[in-house]
C-alpha cells in the first residue's frame, strides 16, 4: 500500500525521542531553564504595553522585520545586511541544519552540547563527531583541530550549555580560522561570557554567529533569535529559507522596545555575574559537591550519589533545578539557574539545610 511509507516515517520519528523540556512544577521557584528573573517584571510589562499600542495584528507585519533588524544592527554594531532573525535561535539552527546538512555531512561538536541541536541532528540523520569534556568540564582545543579534517560543520555553543564552559578567545579564534567548513557559533549565553566573536563574520565568510534576546533580556517567551553572518548567506536565509512572516507583530515591536532599553539588560547581566560567583563559592564549601566554573547564567555541579535525593528534596520545598545525571565520568550532575539575590539565597539555604 502507498500508505506504508507514512507508517515507516512515523515509526522512525517515534524512535528519536525529541528534545526533553524540564518538568513543570506548579508554584515552584523556577531555577531549571536558565530564564532571566533579574530583569524586572515591569520592564516586560512596559515593552509589551508599548508593543500593543504600536501594533495592529489584523495586518501582516510588513516592514516590521526590517525595522527590528536595523535596531539589532545598532545594538551589535554590525551592518543590517549581515543580520537575520528567527522564531527563537532554535528555529534558525533548524533551518540551517535542514538546508545545509545531510546524511553525508558530519558535524563536529562537544559532548554534551545544546540538547535541541543534538536532537535536530538525529531527526535529519546528520552524523555527529562529539568531543567529550575532561574530568573538570573543560575542552581541549587540540581535540577539535585533530578532528576538524573529518567534519563539514563545526557547531559550538559558547558558553556551553549545560557546562558553562567557554574557550579562551584566542583559542576559539584560531579554531574558527583554521576550520575548512561551515562554523556555527551559538552565543545564546554570550552576554554572560567573557567575549563575543560576532565581529569575526566581517572577515570569516564561513562563520554564522547565533544570538538571542531570550536569556540576557529575560524575554524567553517572545521567541526572538537572530544571527550574524556574511551578506550572501543572510540574503539567502531571509529571502528564500526563512518564512515570509517568521515573527509576530507583538514580538517584533517588543524586541524593538527591549533593544532601546539595553542598559537595563546590561545591569541585570552584571548582577547575575556577581551572584554566579556567590553560588559557585558557596557550593564549593560542601565536600560532596564538585562545582564547575561557568560563563553562563547557570552553574553545573556534580552532587555524586546524592543528586537524586537533593533534586527531590529541593522540589519538595518548591525549588526546581535541572536534573542531568551522567555527563562524562560525572554521575550526578545538577544545574541551577542564577536567579535574583533572594531566589539564590533561598536555594543556598535549602542546600545548607539538606547537607547539615
């Protein structure tokens, strides 16, 4: 029967599993999804209120994307002809993979890497060459250089999710310039790190830098991502690969309003960096934990054999963190998002009471 091919497709997709979203615990202190609660709620209310006033959702957002791209251009200080947008950085990554990769294309990345990207590679049957992290959750640039000859695409999330690791700037620049293929640099957590390599697109034709307003601006629910790349790729992506209207009018206008108030974002990022160090220093006090350095808005730590008990006990107290389990040789990994000072203090006090 002709329908058999459809059944086979369904069977294939069912075996993949898909990206695992965190468990929703109603009324919990939400420190499991790397959302930015340091950005004031009023900031969101104000920009969305202005967006509603500037929008007529009966109409298609003609010209809206172009206006938003001009605002992003001013924010990143890169020409608008080198900037494209998408429905979150997830959609941008998906369109790149589905159009530029195949079963014959090999992707070089780290293990672990951003879960969505990994699952998308499985969906499209794209083979991965994954370099594992060391015992102390670091990567050796030599491993990537060695494997680069076997790959067509290099994908790195910088800083990495879920480890928080970020290469030194010089090391990553050297890797990008030496790689003979497409380089996708995912800087979703870039504002929390030590640097961005967005300016490299001006000299590196093979580089695409993907960024988002979800993390640093505290606007994950808007689903607004963008990328920076050479003009030829950007033109093809926006005019051929991308949907005619990839963003809603409200998202476009909210993004514009947020970018006009980027100083609020920068203050929040500074606060998160201070709190990140406080959490790292406090967790390191416990002999049963191994805590890893982070350049993102979260901290990864190995609670070893007690990780399930700690996760469940925190959940019972209304504190939700991410249970990751095994990463490399580490069996009990947990990841906590950096929240407000009050949220972080509640988390640290709960951990202290559990480990007395």
